[in-house]
C-alpha cells in the first residue's frame, strides 16, 4: 500500500487531503484549549463559592463553627478548594502536554508538507519542460520532412521539363538534397529528445513521484498517530487527578461522618445555660385569714405583674446597694456590659471571665516573649558594641515590663471574679449582691424572687413593664432614705495606682497618684468604696493601694 504507486496521478487531491489533515489537527488544538479555559473557569468559580461561604473572622459565624456539623461544612469548603486545584492541574497539564506541543508540531508539519509539495511541483515542471522540448523537435522534424518532400517534387518537375535549363535543374537538385539532409538531422534530434523524455518520464512516474508521495504518506501517518497520542494524553491527564479528587471526596465523607449530634446538643447547653435553678411550686395563699397577703418563696408574681411585694430596706448597709441596681439596669437597657460581666447568668459569666483570663494570659506571654527577645538583643549589644547601643533598649524594656505588670494586675482581677463565680471564694453577702446587681429585702426569700423574676425562659435577664414601674417607686422611696443617711466614717486612706474612669453610676473616677479616704474595704467582690470631699463611689480594688487606719478622720 503506497501512495506513490496507487495515487501516482493524484497530486492535487493529495495536496488537498494533507491540508485537511492539518486543519483537523488545528481544530483539535482549539478544542483542547477551550477545555482548559473551561477547567480554569470552573476552578475559579469553585474557589469563589468556597470563599463566599467561609466564616468571616471575628464574627458570630466564626463562633458557630464550634458545632461538628459546621466543622464538617468548613471541611467541605476546604476540600472544595483542593478539588478546584485539581481542575487547575488538568488545565495546566493539557496546556503544556497537548496544546503547546501540538502547536509546535503543526508548524513543523506545515514546513515539511510545503517542502514535499515544492519538490513535487519542481518534478512536474521538469517533465513538462522535457515534454515541450519533445513536441518542439517533433514539429521541427515534421516540418523538415515536408520541406524535403516539396523540394524533391520540385526537382522532379524541373527535371522533366524540357524547356528548363540544365542550371536550373541542378539548382533544384541541390536544394532537394539540402532539405533531405535537414530532415535527417531533425529526425536524429527528435529521436534523441524522445529517448531522453522517455527516460525522464520513467524516472518521474517510477522514482521521483513515488518517493515524494511516500514521504507525504509517512508525514500524514505521523500526523494521525500524533493526534491519537494526544487523545491518550488528554484522557491520562484526567485520570491522574482522579485519585486526588477521590481523596477530597473521601475527606468530605469523613467530615460528614464526624458529625456528632450529641456533642452539638451539649455545646448548645454550654452556650445558653444560665446556671439558675428553676422556680419551685407556688404555695397556697389562704385569703380566709384576716391577715395581709404575703408573697411565698420562689414566687413568680413579680414577673407576671400580678402583685407588688412589700419590700423594706432596713439599715444603712442595704442602702449601699442601690447605686449598683440602677447601674446594672441602665447597662442592660443601653447594651453596655459591666467589666465583670455581672449582667450575665452565672454559667455564661463564668465562660466570659475564663475567656478573658485566657486572653490576658496570652497577652502576658506575648509581652514576656518580647521582653526576653529585647533582653537577648541587649546582651548581644553588650558583647558586640559595634552592633548597637545597649542603653537604647532600656526604655523599650521598661515599657514592656510595665505592660506585663499592668496585664498581670488585670488578670488577677478577672481571676478573682472567676474564682468567685466558680465558688472558690466565700459568699460576699451584701457586696456580692451589689456586684451582680440584685437587691435584698428584709425577707431573704425576696432576693431569690427578684433574681428569678429577672430570668427569662431563655436564660437572659428581662424585666416586664409592671416590675420596672414597681422598682422605680421603690427607688424614689429609697433615694430619700439614702440621702438622709449619715456619711460613713473613714477607715483609712488609699493611693490610686492607675487612672480609673468611673463611667457607670455608683463608681467614682480617680487619677493616678491621687490620695483618697477609704470608707468601706473590699468585701471580696473586687470593689472598694472611697470618698473625695463630698463625693463617694466605688473603684476596683486592684487600682488602689489601701492603708487601713481605724483612727483616720474624714476632713
């Protein structure tokens, strides 16, 4: 099977066919190129999709990813990024192994094809020239033969005519001989050219054209083989990423199997548990007795607005609680949380305090690492003065040490509150209730009622309108009683270690280094009551240095 033998006369058709083969190859290159663009676009869309549903930093969504179902979803998003990466790999490999290679091959193929058909046309032109030479010599031989025949006929005519002179007959005879000689020469030339043409034609049809067509056939077969190899590569590129894509899908399945509904339910408890006990049974109230109606223990009448308990503030020590009642009520309404999170239920307050302690410890460790680094650098400067001045680091070292001390004091303050919530400290009595924002009536059970009334079914603090109006009335009566109190005597002095901005009601602002009178020491809640002239209020105990002196006098 050879094109040179079977298709010896199909030069033009072979030229068209090989051009069609190159067009098919270029069409396949275009197909692969568009596939790579689709893969890149798909990978980009997958990445954008995964990014769109990623939790935003420092947002409520980030807290939601504590749940196993949300963690599994986050793992799915991460695996989708890897999944998209494999489609990018497909695009890159198809571009480098198929598109670029075939584009280079097409250019080489075009040059090779051009060279072969150039040689074929050159052979065609040569045989055409030989054919023209043959035709020319043939026509010349034919013409000379006719001229010789006419010259012979003219000589015979002149020789037969008796009226013609002998000289004219001789002239005609010589002319006939010349024409015969010219015919013989043309015959010899024609014969020689014919032999040459036959040889050239034999070479053309049995050597040149078969060789050229054989090379074209080999070129075409290489093109067909190359496109087949490219199709195999096309499939292999996809097959190579299948194991990795399978791993991504396996990880998604593994993440789905890690979902623990019981664990998520426990997290809901930890997130919203208030720590309060549910209210007890409501006792029977006997109206047949001619006595004043009383409120039973654990009653929820306040929250329902059915009745107004009779609260009495006995003693001046109870009066000290009122500023903190109003402070917490105001904070709850305006959304400003107290520093010790006393507006939260016990369990939620403990979690917030623990979180704050952990944050402060991390900051302390960070500052200590920085101090160690500065210390090492200072040692290097001391050993190698040419690298820097050790004294230039003293200011920074002092600043870092001060920051560490401040953070430690802050951490101690929150650790004290945390220990109190966890029950490691003894009960604080009135001061503890002052800190949490509750007040106490003459009957201890009333305090429990108030705490329960402020707790809604979801564990948060709420107060109905009837209760708010009730407390306002009590506040008016109590404020009058509080204003009539005699000022407490000073039990010592204190010096402010730091500046404190007393922005909440019941607190007092102090400036670092200021000296004030202490009228009530810390009862374990982290607050100390002080006085400046006629102004009184509470400041954090960790912000002042107290000097107790029972003989101190208020000026």
